[in-house]
């Protein structure tokens, strides 16, 4: 399994991580087996959020950890906070309370990474900085990052922090390519030339912030999976054509397409199927060619000037 240095911080993590949004559907026994499948594949990174399953995803995970002393020390645990019903909340009070809840549900004394889930329009960087300082000083959070932030939002938040932001989790995949579209279409009137995120991918590369790709196999905003979908015949045909060349499945090839980018993007894989996880993890040992990367990009419905 390919390893990446997250945020150039020295923290080595697998290029593929387990997304825990749907783990609330599993029993602690099923989840324990699933965790060990991931470890066998070289994946020890688990991405949570306090809203996943209404907190139950973390609770089930915590019960699985409690059933096996020593398992926690083998894992890298990340969670996110900041989303409340009908609003976003980056207040110091909410961040601190959220982390307490996360730690209690997971049954651990620390998070390896805490991300702020979606930008809060009322964010005060210095207040967030106070919360992060308290969490770091107490040892409850070791590293920090964000999710769904554009470049200027990252810059603004960082201005109030003593800790460096290491991660920005963004939707990215073959059917969500906005982060590269506008750069490729620079100085054109193509619709893809519109910059919707402040050149966040290039910004994160310059600032050594690791992009984590969520919903890598989805199209639209949770509209469905593009793999095998009749809506995308050209893309699926190209995946089926190229997958045998690399000895992997089409879904692993779709993950390998993300991993080929030189930004060292980490893929967040949200499946709860152990066999599917094994399959996707084979992407971590594959580097596709430049020609095939562009062939898949174009087959996904994109264009070059």
C-alpha cells in the first residue's frame, strides 16, 4: 500500500482510508472483522464525523475498540465536527463539546486528526485558534485540518491558528473533477474554466496541505455511483478497457486515477463491504500512465482546449 506524508508533517498514512459514514449499519463483531480486513490491506486510517449515523457510527466503532484491547494503538483516527441541524458552528464552545462527544463515543483519549466539516460563515479564526490550542495542550487532538474549504477560507482560518492545517477533505473523482478542470481550461471561454474553489488544489500543494478525496466514485452531490451506470457508457467502457492492463478492477482503477495525481491525494473509501475494500486497496500498488490518466479524464466527459 502506497504511503503518503500527510501535510508533510511526518505522519505517514496509507493512500487509501476507510470512510466511516455508514458503519452504523454494522454490529461490533462485523465491524471488528472489517477493521482487521482493512489492516490486512495496509489501511489503518479511519475517517469519522460526529454526524455520521447521528453519532452511532462512532459509537459502534468505539464498542469494537473496547472489545479488543490494544486495537486502538494500531489505528489512526480522524473525525470531523462543526455541522449542527440547520447551521454550521465553529464556536469554541461547540468545537470543545463536539470533541468530548467524539472521544466518548469512540472510547479513546485522543484523535489523531480533527477536521472542521464545512465552512462556517460566522467563523472567527482566533476563536477557533483558542479551541485548537486547548485541544492540543490537553492531548485530545494531535493534528488539525478542514473539509470543503476553498483557498481563501484556508488562508483566513490559518491566520488565527498556531497549529498548521494539514488536511482539506474535498469531493474529487472521475465525475467530480472541478479542481483540475479550470486549471486545464485557463484562458478559455469553456464553462470548465470557471474557478469555483480559489484554485484550492494548487494552493494546497503550495502549502503542503493534503487533499483527502471523499465520495470518489460518486457523481453529482450524492446522486449515485458512476461505476457501471448506464448514464456514463464512455467512461465505463474506458475503465473496462484499461483495467486489465493494470490487473485491477474498474473501481480500483477509478481510485488509482486519483492516486496518480502528484498532489499525493488520499482516497476516502466509504464501502462497508470487506471484499470491495480489498479490491479498492489494490489501487494503492498501481501507478497509471499519463496517457491513461488523460484518456479516463476525457472519457468522463471532460474536454481539453
